[in-house]
């Protein structure tokens, strides 16, 4: 088993050429800490829902992983530069991104998005629809700056324009704002909501994740790779990821 090694902090992308190297080829994987999708942890140095299928696929393809922690905006810059074979973990496929990157996978399919709100707020009792919540002028939404919630929800946000505040803070900070009555609700991946509410007892006591009857199906996540990534490495990973055992 070829477990990945974690290098956090200073960024270096000095890789030996794939074709010339006598040893097993190596590919740099960029990630940011976003549990339960990806986080630091033993035994591989990095773990999570998105990490496990990539580790299995790279093992099968006989490619070693060199893991580097990096914010999403910097990941995009490095992939766009295309100076080295490098991939970002868990990106949604978008036409504007396909202009500068190859997409490998999918590696994971999200569950449908949920709304997280206070348990004592009667506006968010199931069954609920997101479009109905957006139409309530008194319901104050908070979302993460720069995040996409998928084409369907993004279009609803643009069309209905609910009372919205953006935050660059963590998801946990956003949930604390809702618990403290500073905003009313947020949209979140079901996986993240379950993880955070289970891990933080006060938040779990105050808040609930509300399933939405009109929530679109969860999107698929990919490795977003620079166009310097060799075609044979991409083909080998795609072949490995088509096997159900690697999901």
C-alpha cells in the first residue's frame, strides 16, 4: 500500500519527470482542511471522505501521492499555472474551470444540501422547501463567501435574492452566529452539518439540519488537475476510479 505523505506549510512542487523517473511516479494533491471531507490525521497524514477513494485509486494506479495543505484560491492559481503535475481535491466540475484544468473522477457524490437553523424556529420545521424559505423576507440567510451551492441553488439565490450575509469564517463560526440569533439559517452540505452538530454538543443542542423536499441531488466531486499532468496518469486514475470498490 502506497500511503500518501503530508507536507503542510511551505509549498514546493519540485517533482521528478514522470517518464524519466525510475521510481514510482508521484503526483501532488492539494487539499484544505474541511472535515469530514478532508482533515489531518493518522495513519496516512490526511484522511476523510474525499481522501479515501483517491488513496485507493492511486495505489491501484501505482502513483505515489504528495499531499500539500493549501487554501482553495491558491489551489486554483497553482493548477491554472500548469507548471507541474498537480491536482486539487474535491472540486466541482465547471465549464470555466475546464478551460484550464483536467477533471479526474468523480471521486465522491455529495448528499443533497440541507438548511441548518435553530430548533426553536418554527419556520424551519420539516417538510420544508428551500424556495419557500428564500421567499420569506424575514428569514436571514448567512453563506460562505465565494462558495457555490450548485447551479440550481445558485440560480434560486440570484432570482429570489433572500436577505443574505456573506462570511469568510468557518462553518462552525457560521453555526455559532445562528445559535446566537445573529442570523437565522445557512445552507450546508449534509455531511458537514451532521459532522459539526455531532462534534459540538452546544450546537447540536441548539441547531438542527433540515432536509429539503426540493433540494437538488448532490453534486459529484473530482480531482481538478493542471494541464501539465501526464495523460497516462490521468487515464490510470480514471480507470481505477471507475471500479465501485474504490468509492
